[in-house]
C-alpha cells in the first residue's frame, strides 16, 4: 500500500474474505490458505490503521468461526484480539460483526448442530475482548441493539438471540442495566401488540359468541377479574374446532365455489348478483378475520416463548447463596435495576399486560424485594393532604401506583399475613385521612359563596354520596367528585380489591390458624380494617366511583363474611344511574376525568397470567380467586333494611351480576405513566416509610 501496489493488497483481502454459503473453497482449503497470512498480519498488527479499513473489516466479517479446526479458530480469535488491543478504535466495527452470530442456527439452511459450538466460541472471544478492553461495553450494547430482531421476526430467531444476549451478562456485568432495558422494551412492544390485536378482533367479533374458541388462544379480556381463576387450564387450552389454517382454506374453497356458481348463473337478475356479491364480501371478511386470528395466535406464542426465556434466565441467576442463606448482592442489585426500569419502561406503557410479571417473579424470591416494591408504590401515591405546590407526581401517576399496589398484594401468594395487614392499614389510614381533610376543607368558608357546590353536569352529580338526593346538591358541602378525588377512589378501589382476595389474612383467629370458613358468623377482624366502613359509607361514595365489578364483588364478600353490608349503597347508586345523569358520558370527546374513570375501571396489572409456558413460573406464587367458604348469595341479603327490601335488593343484585359480566370481562391490564425513579427514594422500604 505504501508503495502504491494495491493489487497485492486486494489479493490479501480476497484471501480473508470467506462466506460459508458462497465461497468455492471448502472449509479445509480456506484454513490452508488463510493460516500463513494470520501469522503475517499478526506480526504487523500495529500498522493496521484506518487506511486498512477494508482489510480489517473483512477479517472481522469472515465466516472463520464455522471452521471445524479448533487450532485455526484459536489463531483467528487471537488475531482479532491483537488488532483491537493495538487499535481500540476498531471495536465499534468489530462488535456488530461478532454479535451477528447470536442468531446463527435459527434458519433451516444453517447447521443447527454447529450452532452451540459457534455461540460458545463467540462468547469466549467477546469475553476476552471485554476483559482486555473494559471500555468496549458501549460498543457491545450498540451492536446488540442494532442486531436485535424486529418484533415481527419468527419466535425461534427471537429466542435464540435473546438467550445469547442474556449470556453476555455472565461476563459483562457492566452492561446489565442496558441489556435489561433492551429486553424489557422488546418484550413490552410485543406485549402491547398482542393486546391491540386482541381488541381489534373483539371489535370485529363482538357478535360472535364462539370467538374465543376460534382463536385457539385464551380471549384474555373475556375471562374477568374474579371468574378467570376457575379455569385451571386456560393458558394451554387448545381449540376443539378446526384450526384457523383450515378455516381459511375452507372459506377460500367456498369462495371459489361461489365464483364458479356465479359464472353459471350469469344470466340471473340483478338481485341475484347483489346477493352473490354480498355473500362473497362476507366470505372475504371471514377469511381476513381468520387470518387475523392466526396472526394473533403466532404473536401470543412468540410472546410466551420470549417471556419464558427471560423467566428461565431469572430463575438460574436468582438462587439463594447456600453459605449465607441470602440472595447474593449481585441479585439484589439486579432487582433494584429492574425496579428502576419498571418505573421508566413498564409504567409509561399503555396496555402492558404481562411484562410486569418479571418484577412479580423477582419479588417472590426475597421478602425484602417485596418490601421495597411496596414502599416504592406507596411512596408514589403520596400524602393524602399534600397541596398542589408540594405535588411531585400527577394524579394519573398516583392512580397507576395505587393500582399496582392493590393488584400486587391481592395476587402475591408469597406475602406474609402481616405484610398484607400493614399495606391494608396504610391504605385505609390514607383514605380516612383524606376524608378528614376534605371535611375540614368543606367546613371552611368559601371565597365565592357557592364555591362548595358541585357545578351542573359535573362528576359531583354523577357520583353523589349515599346521603345525597338528586336535588340536594346545594345542601351538601362534601360530595363525590371524580375529577377532584381521583386518587382517593384509586386507593379505595385498591383496598377493596385487596379485601376480596386477602380477607382471610385480615381475620384474627385462635393461635393464628386458618379461618374456618364454615363458621363465619363471629369473625374478629384485625385493627387495620377498622376504618373501611367509614370509607364505604362516606359522602364521597367510592362504591359508585370505583369499578362496578370490584364494588359488587366487595359487597358480596363483605356480606358473606359478615364484615359489613353495603348492598343498599349499590341499590341507591343504581337508582341514581337510572335518573339519566351520565356525567357527560355522551360527549363525543372524552374529558380528562372520563379518561381517568375508564382507567380506574380497567387497570388490574396483575390479572391472571394466561401464557401457557410462562405461567409455569408464576402459578406457584400466584393467589388464585377463592370463593367464600360454603356461603351462597342468600346469606348476603341483609344490610340493615327490612326483609322485603333486602329480597328486592338481592334480586336486583343477581340481575346485576349478569349485567356486569361484560364489565368484569373488560378488566384488562394497562399501565399509565412513569413514576419517580428508584434513586429518588433512596432505597426506602415500605416499613421505613410507614
């Protein structure tokens, strides 16, 4: 090159250039030709400046790693390390050439038997580069992001690449946070895609009662919060009907038959032509719908495969140290990183359904992890009497934190009885403090005279308290206003939801034993739930503002356990709804408070895991729904009113149970907004904060 002899230079490039699928050389012949030049280049590695970009790039991108000769592979790896050690500026070019092999073996044309050998060799090389050049982490992350398969790629490609990416963390701990961020972002994109496609199918099939069976996967949103757990095999259930491929084929054949028939009847009248066209149009729509369902099946299977891969990796690296009987420090650091990423990646994402279960799984590994998570969520709910000047998070963010808090405690089987009581006590105290503060505010003189009155057509009318009549708005200084009390309703709903699932942990029993569910007449309740009745019967009327499914389920469980009787509140709320005031719901454009109302209705982030493989990591730590003892609905008829009134209420409630099935079924998971990073909380646990 210095003498201007470029011909020999390009001959050298051609020697190193080797593609296993395109070269005329056999692997043995390639080794024979390249080996002498490896020694020559190694002796002059210091001269490989940027002027030799083509040669160095060719060395990086050659298919040398597939050679069956181990000695040759070692010499070639040593050459790459020598080049990078002498010229670290080549690292950004080398890393993409190396990590591209992480997906090797995922295509039919590739030698799958050779894939594990190739992957081990590549990890050995990257590990040595990382040890020799510790600053190469940024280039490695950049290369991984660039090589990450798009979310539409096949599941086997995604899984193989992800397995190798996670293996990098065994020797490159410095990039763990960014790798976990990349993984979470990738998983949540597919997670959201599944939920969007399912919603689209539901809108297309809302008149088809057998839509779930046709998809071949669980119609997650139709299961409901409380009814879902009755089906133990939901996640892995296979349709007994014809598969979607057969459906598409059958409809296409039928379409062809229709076209043939139309040719033979071409002389029929215009009405017949119109009917035939309509029939063909319906068949085309059916074909598209069947294809969409098949696409959803594949996407769900892909999400399941990817998540189960991450779960398997977490299980491998989250084992208790047998010497200390505690989690290793590295695992605790990983949990804190995941919690921080949860706040910045998962919470801001609309309609995240399953990604949050990674953190759920980790929290089960150590009681301290659960404590830190609960403290983080409760810290973001904030002070019930904080002024606007003091606010650091929005109401939407607080609503998200309260929903995660309630759903986590309700579903985490691994939480101790005392933790359940502590969280319940804090939330009940929060709600009662809020009521106290609102009552004090209501008693204070209004600067505008009528400032305490809820304006016409407001949420104050839509969610009037139990003691507020339809025309008594001017006489009530404190009443329900969803826009104003959003966080209160979110906290209350979380507490009621927790009660439905964990009421057994809130009962005082002899010697701390289990509740005898055939003897529910004289239960003694822990002090942490003493303020629940005041909340339910307050003028803020949370049973009307909260999700109707949660309100009805709480009323039933509370009645069956003789904790309290609040069917009368539901009945009064029903009458108010029938008066025709829908709080502006008929508006074409949803107001901010209506959006929050919808989020409160649908936000249950730890609804049942329905992915058949991934759920195997969750089932043993997940609290399934359990009916209350042997009680039936007839036991929950008394709420303090006369018998006739109670019978009438109970009948209406039975009717409502059927009417609410659709509402319950809409309790899909979504996340809302980011909350304060973990670093801002200084690692405070739930017990330290409260």
